[in-house]
C-alpha cells in the first residue's frame, strides 16, 4: 500500500514538474510516430523534417521569452518583428548581396530596424496595460496589412524579386536565385544512419542534421539565457512577476517592458530570416499573418505560462510542436487516402494544437 | 424569554487554530443603539461576518455558540438568510450603481412588478416594472430619513453624504428589517453630514429597529449609543451602559494591557541631537491610507513608532517617502532634499523600506531566498554583478556567500539559500525582507507592520532584531497597528489620525492617552497636541 501511495505522489510530482500539456502533446506525438512506422512511413524522414522545422521556427518561439518574462504576455505581435526581418531581407537582395553576404547583411539590417520598431511597439504596450494580448494580436494583423502597401509601392529594382509584369514584389521570393536557400542548413550538415553508417557529412539519407541552423538557434538561446541572468534581464523578470516589488526596488517597469519587447522584436526579425533561408523562399504580403500563433502554441506546450517562460520551454516546445505537426500530416494523409483532405487536415491539426495550447494558459494574474 | 431582538451567546471562532473570537455575548434590544468598538483585529468584522452568514465563516469550519433572533435560535448560513431574518447592513464603501436612479438602486433585485402580455408565458422575471409604486416606496424611505432629494435622480454626482443615506434607505425599504448594522458609517463623511446621519440613526432606533453601530469615533459613540461593547483581541472586554461610562474609560478599555512584550530600556542608546529625516507637509495618495499633510522629524539613532488605526494614513507615510505611492511635500534626508516619487532616488540616498505588504510588494514569492536578498542591491548599487561581453551578469558565488551570511546573522530558518521564499514561514519571510533591506546598507530603515501575520515567538525575534540594528546605529521608523509592540521598542510614538499627526507620546504614556489619540478625540478636548 505504502509503495503505491509513494508512486502516486511521485507520478503527480513528475506531471507537475513537466506540465500536463507537454506530456499530453509529447505522448500524442510518440503515438503518431508509432502509427507512422506501422503505415510504412520512414521514421528517419519524419525526424529529419522535425529537426529541420524545429530549427526554422526555434528563434521565432524564442522571441516569446522576453515578452512573457516582462509581463506583457506571449508576443502575439510577432509579425511586427517578422516584417522587420522581411524588409531587411528584401533590402539585402536589392543591394545585390548573395549567399552568405546576403544572410549576414539581412541580419545586420534587421537588428537596428527591429530596435526602432520594437521601441515604439513597447511604448504602445505600455499605453494599454491590462489588455496587452488582444492589442498585440491586432497590432500584428494591422502591421501585416499595412506592409502590403510598401511591398507593392517601393520601387525595388532587383529582378529576382519583382513580378514579371507590373510593379511591386512577388508574393514568394525564391532564395535559390540569390544562393541564399538553405545556407545555414547546409553549413556542416551531416546525416545519421545514412549512406556511410553512423555519420555522413553532407549526406542526403537517414536523419539529416542541419548543423548551421541549429547552431544559430542555440546561439540565440544562449544569448537570451545569458541576458536573463544579467542585471537588466533580472529586472525585467521581476517587473513581470511582481511590478510593485520591482517598483519598490527602484526599477522603471515601463522601460523594462520596452527593452523586453525590443529584444522580442529582434528575435522575430532574425527568426524569419533563418526561417526563410531554411524554407528556401521568403513569403511576403499576408504570409506572416498567422505566424504568431504556432510560436505561441509551441512555447506553451513546452511548459511556459502566460507569465513565466524559460529557454528550456522554447527548446522542448518547438521540438514537440513541430514534431507532432510534421508527423501527423503524412500519417493522416495515408489514413484518409483518396480524399482531398490534406490541406483541411493541416489546418485542423495546426489550429487544434494551438487551441489546446491556448486553453492551457495559466497565470496572467493582473 | 427575553425581549431581546438579537442575542449572541458564547460565540467563538477560530481560523485554522488561531482563535479570533472568544466567548462573545452580546444582546440587542428593540430600539437600542449598541456601539461596538475595538482596535483593528479585535474581531469586529469576524463577528459581523458571523451575523451575516458570510461564506468565509462557513468555509473555515463555522463557529461555536448560538445566534438568537427574537428568542429563537437562528441558523444563518448565507447573507440571503440574514436578509430573511431582517438583518441589514450599511456598508462603509458604497455599493451603488452610479448610472441608475435612486429608486433603481434602492429597489435593485426587489423590484415591484405587474403582469403584462408576455409574463404569463415567460414568467415573473419579464413582468413590467411598477415604477410608480417603486417611486412611492422610495419616497417613503427617503422621507423617513428626512431626505428631500428627488427619487428619480441618478446616483452619479450626488454628494458622498447622500450616497450614504441612499444605502440606508435601501436597507429600511426592505420589509421586516429588524436589525441594522452600520460599519464605520461616518468615516467618509464631513462633520455636518455625520451629524445628519447620527440623527437618522436615532430616528430609526425610535421606530424599534435595533442598531449595531461600529465606529472608532468615541465622541459619536457617547453621543448616539445606548450601550457599548468593547472587544480586544477577540475577547469580550465589557458591555456598559453609555450613561455609566465616559470616553476616557472606553479608550482605556479599547487599548488595554495586552501580552506585554517586556520593554528593556537600553542604556546603550545613542540618540544624537541631529535630525536625520525631516518631513514637512507630506501628502500621499495611497488608496485607503491617505496622508493629508504630515510634519515629522526623526533624530539620528532613534526608533520612532508610527501608530494609529487602520485607514488613518499611518501606512501611507513610509510608502510616500519611498515613492511607492504618489506623494508631494518636502522631505529632507541627511539635510539633503529627497526626490519624491522616485524609489530609486530614495534607496540611493540611504533609505530602505520593509513593506507592510510582505507577499505583494515585499517578496518575489516564487524566487529563491538568495535572489530575493540580492535583488535590490544588485539593481541599485550594481552589487553582486560582473561584466561579461558587455552584459552585467549576476555573480552567483557572491550572492550565495552573502545570502549564507544573512541567513546566519538573522537566523532565517531554511533548508538552503536556494529555497523558494513562498515556502518559508511568515516570520522567516519577514526576515528575508529585512535582509534585502539591510543588503542596501541603509542609514535609515522604514519598517511597516513587521510582525503582521507571524506568530508570537517570531514576533519577538523580529523586534529583537530591530532593536539590535538600532543599537548598532541604524535609525528606524517603525509603523505598526499593534500598539503593544510599538511601546515595547520605540523611543517615542507618533499617532496618525485622519492623515495627520494627532500627537506624539512617550512609550510609557497611559493607555487612555493612546486610545483617545487614536480615535481622534484628543483635539476636540482642546488640549495640547
């Protein structure tokens, strides 16, 4: 009897420590993988895709950490940062950069732009304390809508980006044309259990590890982690948990919130550049509209709450979320073979996970 | 069988082992005005919660004893039951809807209705309002109170005094109201309004309604009440006929002698005749604790106590100086002008504050002891940090060794410096707050309610700690609702009443002096302040 009781307590502790949503979605993912195995889908491909997509989305999810820590909630206005990144990316193409130079130029252009935009976005959030999440969501939507104008009206000349007839930028810009596609992914890329046994550098079979992209993701993680161990980062966290406490210690909370949202916007901007090169295309116009929700869902599944988030939540969350998403689709396609449901299923799965994650939001005790 | 309207017999109540009411017996006759007086925490609110069957009573295990109404035992399980028994309450804060008219407010949820075309099908809830009847009823209630305002006016924009009367009108409009409780009804009223209110109360009592009148204004009690019951620390001290007593006696009974924390007069006092903190005409907008112009000066090396009843502004003083609530006025610290409304400037100049709101402002409950202790010093003075790649990172090793030292010095009982503060006991949490303040190396420490919510043993430890810090040369301004603890360690005690300094007393002044000053009755006597 005693043994069982002890086990019961331990089991509860474990669930509490990891968080129920994480276990639930994680368990579901493993089930799907097993189902996929039985249906004859290559597990190696599923895992490769998962790693690739996790690497692509990682920095976008990381952008949630500063905003959550500062008390402004998950950054639903991620498109603000994304548009900064896209604008920088497009400018870098326009100035004729290609390959690695294009990638670094994009990031170099994106950061100052994101700092300025993030500053004003932070100011906006300070003006609407108490309803940050709603305002952020609509700020994101508005910015995307607004940016459709410059995409059309700024007279970019580079023919890699324009429509073949008429003015303005294309909806989807192929990065192959400027040798930008998979630049990071292919850096030190290797595969496990591929052609030559355990490790094959540059291999195409087995589990493919996009080393460069993962290194970039981890570098950003380390920067954010270090920042939240700094004086300034600790002030932001304290302001997020207990504004009165922070105030009584002489901290300017509004300034902290601005700092955090600048950081979040920068991460959004860098995130979309890394995402685009991994995807091989830069998507303009309405594409960034729905990029905030998967990122929010991922960090929540990773164990964050609306008021507390850690870098570990980002890593766990992005892997589980992207894992489930990339694995569920091929499995569902086989199960519903013959029907033309794949796009519908993709929507249902993605939005289902997001909805579930959002219902698990805790905290936000203001 | 007696002619008692209400009798509380042997009522006791405990919250998780902590007795807050001990064997209270109160009897209320028809038409009697019964005053209830006591310091904060004496048990007045708990007693009223029992009378109104508030959920907080029943979710914490109910109470002992019997409540009888008109000689029959009453089982009041909810505020709704209380209403059915004819018990009404006039709240201290107005519970009125500003956009509604007086009639609508008074009749809310008790509207008089008449059937219409759809109501036979959809039920009583959809019947038409009988506005005429409702207005007439309201008129009657208002007339009872000699109120000559129109019942169809909206409540928004009415003077505060009128709102109070509307609250009362709502209660007396309820049919079968027998007992009416007034909870500090004059606290927010101007003098003339208060006078009107007292007249109305008298009038109601002549109609045979039994009235329980909670107030700390002794003059009012002497003026209006027939009987007075004094509560102190949950005990029923005495019930007296007002004719047989006077306000000095009531004041003395209210403050009384409590568990005496022995006062040992330190011979090693080193108060220097040098003003370290000088406050002139300080106004602080702290909700519920407004300060309306305080002048005070503190000498180097002394412990100044700030006392007074809740809501009078004693807590606002420290919060205002530290910039936590908006303040204006002139504060000089170490002969330099202190920038108000800027916590950072206050801390930098050598002030430190231990807040009365330990869990709200004082601590990051989900963080470790060491990060709590180091936080302020790190933010303000760049202590415990080192530079790394342009970022000022926290120096965990330095924080750890400092926390270990503090834990040892202040005797904080914990498993390790990494323990989460929220899991500590109240007394130890308080010590963490003090440790955080001390880490700033302040020259003057402001401590508010240092012993709130901690047990007696821990109280003594915290007070001893303050005394020890003082003997090492730190000037301390301690704010507390517990007079006994102020008297045990302070060199002089400043009593705050209605946002102003009512007077300054030595710790060994008689109880009655304290009682009178706290209830603001001193100045009406025309005596020296």
